[in-house]
């Protein structure tokens, strides 16, 4: 990071001007503050790979989306049961408000020699007003409806696939958010490390200049300049600590864990990314982007919806078994059973079914247009991310050149200070410029990795 990039020779030369006053101890403190690799090891280092694995396992929004996937197979299994026989039973228990009467005419059952008509006279059979019950059962097996049910099953499978694509889109969004948050924490940690080292260095320089002012070897204005810069560095240090804490909490929330969990992130490696041709990136995006897959699935679903609407014109034909049994009534049969074909058809619907079909055709045309629109937007997105990635790569080269130039100017300014050709404030100004150049390089490097993550998402990669 920036404190790791400080050339120790510069500070060594600066110390040589103050060794006659401070002795070797103060210079050793300055060098120790600038020396890289002196920070104590932290076992709680969170790598980007670990962060992604934790997020894909524990992220709350992903868990909510995965519940829809768990629900889809059960919805499909429920719809498939419509192809099997349906059993329906009902019992009607009631109190008769009027009597039920049957009159059997004389001779209804025949007129035989020797016995005469049966019955011999009109006979009235009455069921008085009392509680009765009627048991009804039916078993139906659909026949013509199987075609429409199968269309519905195919549409249900498309719904399951569509839910998976939505979950995949959510997964990509979470991966992007985690990467962006991870890089933001890394940037804040880098800036904080540099600010801490800078504060230590300014504190030591302030002590040196105060001693030189007391011995009339330096101007009081130089001491005031150092104090002003030290105060500013301490303010920035406080602001960076607050920023880092906020960004860590955001990343912890994305990982689905306690936001108070403390950790450090792994340093960003040197810029490296294998170039990919724009044409290949476009083809990969069109084959992998979940938005396009979802649009294509919606088109297929619209086709099935149109076919299902047309299937409503087919009469419902099935095999039916019926059973009827009245209880506590006189004369009527106690068990009535029948089996046969059951036909249900609405011959006149005032054009309702035709209107539904036309509506589904319009939805299908709309889905086709949506597919073409999604393809166009994906290509625009890939092209834009590709250009941004290319620009961020070039920005690294610019920032690196500026960093090297700032380092060289600091070397030259320090040498002039040793020869009393410039004031200490000039050295401090160049040091601030070098620190700013280092920070710009880190910003450019992190911007490159951020642009890379966006480009990977544009191509439809899940991680």
C-alpha cells in the first residue's frame, strides 16, 4: 500500500539533516514508521474467494430467492395430479319441512289372474317430516382434458426454469455487490494504513523541527506548517476509520453474518486479466445472461398459454362413476350406482373464449418483442462494460507513471533540502504529492478490479 511504497532512502537522507540534534534514536523511529511489513499479523484475513463463498451460502436475499425454487417442484407435482381420477363425496343431512309422498296406482305392478291387480287399489306411501340423509359419491377420470393438462404441466416446467433464472440473476447481483463492497473495504484499509504511517512520520518530523526551532536552526513557520499538516492527517485518519467501519458493516451484512465481526481483507494482486475479444464476450453474454434466458422462457410460456386458451374450445369428456344413497326415506331405492361418459360443453359463450385466445396471441407477440429488446440491451451493456474495463486498464498505466514521477521528484527535493537549496515545507509538499500519487494508483487498481467484476457479470458469469 502507500506506506509500503515509501522509499526508505528518502527518509534516511532527511534524518541525516537532523541527526546532529536528535541522535540516531529519532531517525530509527521514522524509519520504523515507514518500513513495510512491520504491521502485526492478523489471523482474521478475509479473502475475496471466502467472502463470495460465505455470501452465496448465507446471504438473506439469496435464501429468500431459493425458497421459490424449493416451492416450484411441489407446485408442478400438484398440477400433475389433475391427470389422475378425481374422487368426490358429499353427505347432505337435513330435516324435512314437508312430507315426501308417493302414490302407487292400482295395478302398477301388474294384473294377474287369481290375484287381481297389484296393488289392488291406489296406495299412498309417505315419509313424515323427520331428519334424512343423502350420500353422494363420484369418481371421474378426465379424457379430453388430458391434452390441456399436459400443456399446463409443460408451462409449469417453464415456470420452474424461469424461477431458477430469477434466482441466478439474484445470485449474480449478490456476487457483484460483494465484490464492490470488498474492494471498498480494501480501499479504506489501504488509505487508513497510509494515513497511520503518515501521522507517525509527521509527529516525528514535528518533534525534530521543534528542536531545530528552539536552537534557531529552523524557522517557526516551518514548525507551524508541520503542525497544520499533522492536524490534517489526524482528521483524515479519524474520517478513514469511520469510513472503514461503515464499509465493513455493509460487507458483513451482504455476507449474512453479524455486522460486528472484525476482519481484514486480502491485498489486491497486481493488475492482471487476460484480454477477451468483444465478439466472444457478446456471444458468451447472449448464451449466459439470465435476463435473456428469462425472456426466452417467457416467450415459450406465452406460446403454451395460447395453446391452453385454444384447448378450452374442446368439450370436457371423461369417464364417471356415480353412487347415490338416501337414508331414512320410504319407498325410494337405497343404493343407486351408475357408470358412463360425462360430457361438459358450453356451446355458446358470446365470444369469450375467442377473446381470450386473441389476448394470449397479443401477449406472445409482446414476449417476442421483449426478447429482441433484451438482446439489444445486453449487447449495449457488454460493450459499455468492455470499454470501461479497457479504460480502467489504461488508467493504471497513467497512475503508475504519475506515481514514479512523484517519487522521483521527492528524491530530488530531498536532495535539494540536504543542500539547503529548498525549505522543509517544499519537501513536505512533495511528500504530500507523492502520497497523493500513490493513492491515485491504488484507486486506479481497485477501479480496474471493480470494472472487471462488472464486465464478468455482463457476460453472465456467476462468480
